[in-house]
């Protein structure tokens, strides 16, 4: 889903603040290709590079969703939490917006067991099975349930490893990126001038901390999700021919 009208798009991006990087002293050497050379203290991001990278990322995400692939969204910084949760829930994708738990991907079997425990406890409570326990035992079960719900709120629907990760601020989520790399799971990452883009399969250079910038990019990503979901739901030509005959 290539984005057209690049000039207008860049104006939109500037209004959303995508071009603001970090202080030059924090610039990552490998990010130099998308950093605008200037005498300003704050590094600027070349939005032409952002447009090009965003197009590539959107095509990948659209294709992944159209094949039934599940995207794991990760964004725990204040500017990303709400938007990440909202987008993930809308498309029934798993998400992490509080804290990345080590082994979420690389130790997925253990994660799956913990999620099963969470669901079992919820079912037991709803069925009134806790009534047979003492007050002290019920309090203990309640605490365990609350802890599991807090930890796995966004991961409980993840029944298998995701087809891809979408990470907001890759520098803040290197543990997630490394786990994905180990397992060969592609990563789409929104990253700033202080991050290493070579660690990411589809790096999107942009302000990765401002709420306005994050919401703008996620609105474009949502279109890719929608187009991919529509393509997935539509019958293929072969299926349509079979139905017509």
C-alpha cells in the first residue's frame, strides 16, 4: 500500500513532529543515513527516508496480515501505551504495553503455561469453585489472579509465536528485538536517531517518543492492517470459481 503525494505526506509528518530526533551527542553512528546535517543541537530526521521506509514496512505488514499472520505490538513508553493497546485490541492482536517479560518469545512454552493458569483461575472463580476454600486461601488465589492478569493482559490471546513484531522505540525494547532475532521473527520498528537501524528488519526513522508522532504512524499502520484483513477475508479467485460452478 504505497503512500502517494510524498510532499503532502512530509508536511503531515512535520505537523505530527516526526522529524524531531535526539540531541546530537546521542546519535547512533549507523543512523547517519536518515539524519539531516545541520548546526542545531537537536538532530533532524530526513522524512524522505521515513516515507520510503514506511512504505516498505506497510507493504510487509499488509502482506503478513493478508496471510493470516498475527502481529505482536510492543510499546511500553507513556506516549505509546494507549495507542498500542487500542490498535492491537481492534485487530485482535497480542500486545505488550507495560513491561516486556524476558522469555516471552524464546521461552514461549512457559509463557503459554502461565496463560493457561490465568484462564483456569478465571474459569474456576466464575464457576464458584473458590467457595470451597478458606478465606485465606481465596485471598491468595485472588492475588495470584490479579498478578497474572496484570502481566499477561495483552498476551493472553497469543496461542503461538507471532508472525512479526511491531515495536515502538526499538532502543527501549532491545530484549524483545533480540528474542525475535533469535527466532527469526521479522521486526518492524519505529526508531529515533539514537537507535541502531541495522538490528531491525523494517526500520522506520521517526520521533519515537512524542505521542503525536506515534499516533500518526500507527494510523498509517492501521490502514495496512485493515487492507490485509480485508484481503484475508475476501475469497480467492479459485474459491470464487468453485462456488460459482
